[in-house]
């Protein structure tokens, strides 16, 4: 396996894992708690 192919596959896996973590965080976050935290940090 060439080094370029390995790097591309590694970047793809990293991107997929990042998307899965972000989606999981958005799905499992309590919206009212998140809104209160955003309002408190904006003041």
C-alpha cells in the first residue's frame, strides 16, 4: 500500500469519526441545558 493511499484512508477515517462524535453530541445534548449555558456565557 502506498503512503499516499494510507494517508487518504487515515484522513477519511478521522473525518468520519469527527462527524460521528459531533452528531452524537448533538443528539444526546439536552436542549434546555445547552440554551441556558449559552445565555449565561453570553452575559
